């Protein structure tokens, strides 16, 4: 085994798990977790928060030091990024799985969401702890953990005088401190720009937020659009040009090939073509997408996830064997500080207690078989996730593919034992959701422990910190998810969707009132009807009066289709692409109720791409997403391509290997500015959504004024003029990413 000397020796004793470090980490974890949840609901993606959190921690502590406080040690800063990174991985797991509850026809109950988030996140951390010595220490040279290693370099570059003295490197902190200050200023500038841009764009209707064009004959059904948002531009810059281009190519296939083809061949039909319920000739491009192309996209995403899992099978098998081999070890008191984990007996007790809580939790509709599947799949995919994170990084870790595999296997087991009724949807989804969050958090934990290994942290203190960060983030993100859904929910008058629809009121139990902005217009209490078939009207949740007459269709904010309230105000829905896939898998297997022809078209698209050597999963996500979401991601990737091309031509890059050039470009200010764009734009989007029920009249008044007087919002050239502010955003990102000649 390779011997590595950490930055802070095991014999050194400096402040580490302090209250201020833990509190700052928890707060930043909730903030970045909320922005990540917004992103995953929009486009099914998140980005790593560790480096931005580390830079912000260094800066805030250093500002406190200038006004008389104590400067932070490198180990305190590491605790902040450890506790702060939990929110992003929990947000991904929640956004990928829990909205499927709505699509399956059930309510997004707060207790169910909180149980899944808390139990899944804690289980993933506990399952990773026994693997630390095997994956982090013994395989240091083999498993690189790219984000964790990069974060360690940032922390070392910004180490305080006290930390450098403990490391035996005194006198070098001033320059590093100024560099850290510059990096933090870039993040905060990006945050401020993203926040101000989003507020001016969406809240004050400064310019059109989704400019686009629908083509006419001879290209009927074709359309292009782009959501000119800072957060999606930042995502594209961070994930890079290749993945961004492949994603956007999927959107191009949908909006410029598949939808026009369906319009071309189906436009002459005199009756609706299932699964659609209206004439294709009368459908808009987005209606065609909702009726037909979403199933094709779901098939492509499912196939892409399964293919990525099959490709990773050798690594999965090796990871499992190595993980089982590394379960042994001495008790913490017999080891040096840098090798002390939470005692194994408490890890086992905690993991078994969580499994017992899962089995007994009524909102999860769980049983012994489901809890056993969580234990088996949870340990399997936590091990796999931790190792894959070490090999290819968090951004490329196929968590969604592991979730697809879990849901497929769970649903097949349920099918074999005859559990095919509606309540078992919840059981199967609970299994998949907890495993998804556990494996996602296990990967994040392994990155954090790698950073700690390199800087000389105490593992058990890091483990306590991420357990605390995960618990608080899970408790905070559940209500955020429900509020985002509630704020964008539309209560559609029944006359619009299914006139005359009724049901026997004696079969209904629970009652409910309208929530959100429409509650002010109707305070009546209605009975709730979860309609599961399409007879007489679309399946979904309805509010019914005392006589059994349906009054409203409840169109959810997440994956809903109605974007205008009865008063004319616009609503921005969340597509939640991967949650839709999870719901299709469960319903398709347990009920065998899917348009399998369309799904198989998507599967074959993924197969053809893999045969051509193109990664199918990002392309498939692009097929499912609106082109308006993938287009700004593509533009961000293009900016990154131009920046990297320019930087690589500079003289001081000439002697670097390709891997070293990529690492250097990943640490440039452009990445930090893009991170600020994401946080500022996403948090502004959350605040705007939350305020929808409070400032409805103001929003309507601003919209009416902008429609009449603002040429950037509703004039004849608004689609073109709205690109001007976005071009300024793009130009600033390019300028920040440029490397200066030396």
C-alpha cells in the first residue's frame, strides 16, 4: 500500500469539528441543496457543491478574522465542505424519485418525503464508512476521486498561518489567502449576477424568458426555443462541451425531427391516435411531445441507464468484492487520529435501526420484503457508487442507472409474488428512492473522506459532520420540494378537461381545500378522487363536490401540463425527467399499462447511439427534456469549448499533459462564476415560486404592463431582443474563464 503524508500530520492537534464550522456547513448545505433540487426538477442534473462551499467558507472565516475573530484552520474549512456537500446529493435523490408519486396518482405527503430523505441519506453514509480504509486509503493510487482531490488542493492553497505551521510550512499563507479571496469574489459576483438577472427576467418581466419560434409549412410541427437562464448556462459550462452537445442533440431530434414527423404522418388522421386524446392536426408541438415523444424519451433514458450499468458491471463486481474485503479493521482508539472512524458496532447498530424504521414506517407502505431489498440493493449500490466516484467522479456516476436497475428488479419481484395493486406502487418507489439517495450520498461521502485523507482530517469527525449535514438538509429539502410543487399547481376547471365527469361520493374518503394562489378565489372543501383510468377524462387527482360532480382537475406543479390558471396568469412547471422515467418503470411492470411501441422506439434510439460510440444516456435525457432547457446548456458548453481552446494555446500550457490541462481549466474562475450563476439563478427561481401565492396580484399587474409596454417581453421582436441580456451573461462567463498570458 502506498504511504501518503497528509497535509496536517496525524500528531498535530488543531481545531476541527467546531460549532461554527458545523453550523456554516449545514446552512450552506441547505442553500446549495435547494438550488440543486431546483435544477434536478428542471433538467435532471446537479453539479458538485464541494469546491464552492469550501471557497465561501474560507472567505467568510477570513472576513471574520479581519474584524477580530479567529481565522479558521484547514480542518475547520474541511468540516464546512463536508457538511455542506450532503444537500446536493440528497437533492438529486429526491428530485429523481419522489415526484414519481404524483405521476402515479398519489399525494406528495410531507411525512413520506421526509422519511425517504432522512433514512436514505443516513443509510448511505453509514454503509460507506466500513469501506473507507479499503477505497480511500488502501487504493489511494488507483481511485483518484477527482472532485475530492481538487477540493483538497483548494483547501491547501487557502490554508491559514496556523494550519501551515501545523503542517510544517509556515510563512506562505498570504498569497494563498489573496487567491482564495479572488476566487470567492468570483463566486459571489456570479451569485449576484445570476440572482439579479433571474429576478429582472422572471419576476419583473424585463424580457421574454423563453424566446422561440414555431415553423409553418412545409416544416409544420418544427420549433426551436431557449430558456435564457443563468443557472442552465452555468450547468452547460461546468459539464463541458461534449455532454452539453449530446444533450442538446437529443432535443434537436425531438423538436426538429420526431415531432414534425408525427405531425406529417398523423396530421391527416380523422380520429385521435392513442395514447393521445385529440387530433394530431390540432396539437401544438408541446402537445405532441406530451402525448407521444415523452414515452420515446422514457424508453431511451431507461435503455441508456441499463446500458451504463451493463458497461460498469466489471467495476461493480470488483467494487463489491473490494468493499467486502475491506470491512475488517482495528477499533478506532488503537489507531492514529487520521485513521479513526466511527466504531463499527455503532455503524451496524445505526444501519439496522434505519432498516427497522423503514420496515415500520406506515407512509412508505413498506413490508419485510421491501426492507430486505433496500438492505441488499442499498449496500450493493452504495459500494458501487463509492468506487465509481473514485474512478470517474461524481458528475459521471450513473446513480440514475442504479435506480432504474433497483426499480426494475423490485417491480419484477413484486410481479412474481402478485403485488400489482396501486399501494405497491408506493412500496416499490420507496425502495428505489431510499436506495437512490443512499447510493448518491455514499458517493458524496467518499469524495469528502478523500479530501479529508489528503488534508489530514479526522475521519470520525468528518463522518459526524456529514451525518448532521445530511439530517438537516433532508429535513429542509422535503418542504422545499412540496412548496415548489404547490406553487406551480393549477386547479383546472372541469369544463376544460372533462365536462360532466362524476363519481359516487360514497366511495371517496378524504377532503381537501385548494392550496396556493387559487385558494383565495375558492375556500370550499372538496372530496379527493384519485382517478386511475382514462374513461370520461384523463387519469389524475380530482376535487369533487358533495354530489359527486368533479369540480377541478389538480394539475401538479411537477410534470403537470396546464401552464395557465383560470385568471390568465402563467405558471412555470417542472419537467422532472428522471422521475417520469421511474413512474413509467413501476406502472409499466406492475400494471403492464404502457404504449410499449413508443417505449421500444426510444430503446432502439439508445441502442443505435451506443453502436455509433455515442453515450446514450445524456442524449436520451435530451430527447425527453424540452429543447428550451437543453439549448442554454449547449450554449454554456460552447463557451467552455472556446475558453479551453484559447487557454490551451498559451505558452505556459504547452508543457502540460492533456490531463493536467483539463485539471487547470477545471480550476479557472469560469467554473466559479458558473457555480455562482447556478446558485443565484436557482435560488431566485425558488424564491419567485415561493412568493407566487403572496404576490399574485402584483405578478399579474407586472405581466399586464409588460405585455402592453415592454418590447423585450411581448413586442413583435421580443424573441430576438430577449437574447441581448443573455448575450451579456454569456460574454461575462467567457471573459471570466480566460487565462491571461504570462
